[in-house]
């Protein structure tokens, strides 16, 4: 049984969209990683705007997320295991 209020809250806080590109497991996984990156950056920007984290801390967090996304791209799309 699903908990609908929790599910609605999760969808609101972490919206996702459908994947419309060429289907491969690597493309689908990278798309999910990209959406997660965008969601996290949005949250970090909101925290910085409201004074919960400093601009430097927000920058460092986003930079770390960017490096993780780059690694994901390199592993999934640039050098896929065949």
C-alpha cells in the first residue's frame, strides 16, 4: 500500500520528467542522474537564497555535484562498457 501524502510530497520536492531520447540503459541512467543533479542544485540555491548556507558552501556543494555528474557522463556515455 502506498502512502499518498508522502508520495505527493516526494513528487513535489523531487519532480522528474519522462525520458524522450534514444533508449539505452546508459542514456536512461544518465538522464536520471541529470535530473537528480538539477533537483539538488535547485535545493542548494534555495538554501543559499534563504541564508541557510553561505554562497561559498553552496558553490562547493554544486561543484561536487557537477564533478559527480561529469564522472557519470564519462562512465556511462563516453566510455561505456560493452
